[in-house]
C-alpha cells in the first residue's frame, strides 16, 4: 500500500511538472495619461500647493497646449495653476499637472493688491472647463471650429475683480491676443457673460 501511495505521489509530481519553459510574467505597458478637465487638474495641483503652504489660494488656472492636445472636450494634457500664500512672506508658486504628474515652478513674490493675481476661494469653482466649452460653442465657438477644425482651444480661469466673479475664458486660438474668439463664462453659475474683444 505504501508503494502505491508513493507511486501515485510521484506520478502526480511528474504530471505537475511540464517540459515547457516557464513563461515570463507579462508586464503591462503604462497607459498614456488621459486629458483632464480644468477642475480635476486643479484639485491635483491644489493638494501639492497645500503641501507648500497651508494657506495657499489659487489665482489662475490655465490649460497648456501640448502635442496632440487641442483642448477639445474641455480637456487638456497639461494645466498650470498659480497659487499665492500670504504667510509665506507674500509668495506665489506655479504648479503644473502634465503627463499624470504634478510639478512646481520657482517661488516668486506676491502682492495682494495686484489685480491680475487676485486669489479666489475654490468653492466658487462649480462649473468645469468642459461645461464652459459647451456654453462657448453656443456663442460662436461652433462656427469657428466648423471653419477651422484644427483651431486649438485654451482655457483660463481667474477672478474678475471688476465684476467680482470667477470667470472661465474659453479662447479659440493659441493665445488670447491673436485668438479667433474669446468667450467668458461664469465659473460659478455657468452663465454666458460675454464675447470678449
């Protein structure tokens, strides 16, 4: 009986072993980063900025044109956000989300009286860049892209100190100065504000 058990055990071991060489574990290729909307990218940079200064507040968010990223669907492969800190000796620092990572730039001085860098409370950001694009499309953007489908779309979010509201600027072109069209959308309500000249 012992010989039968040993023989069956040996047979089971031989069956379990195979003459085929073992296959190396297949490694998955890393996925290419997906483009993000402005609000999602902002959240990623905000976490990093709070590591720099607990009182960091945003004053500007803007999409960056990169390679194949044309700003379609209200998304971009790179976003840059400017943050200011009153307690860090009135300092500011830019943070960039690109290729799935957040990096920071050189720290600079910050003046609270500078109207181009007026900080805002993130709670005002209720409308995302893709929603701002939908509104801009209804106010001339669709015609621009119909005539020139390769036109890039960039997005800038900042606080308008004159009207006291957070504003998305949807820009059809490579920069605000030479743009074919610029549409302002309220980033809190989603209301169309104006076509900017």
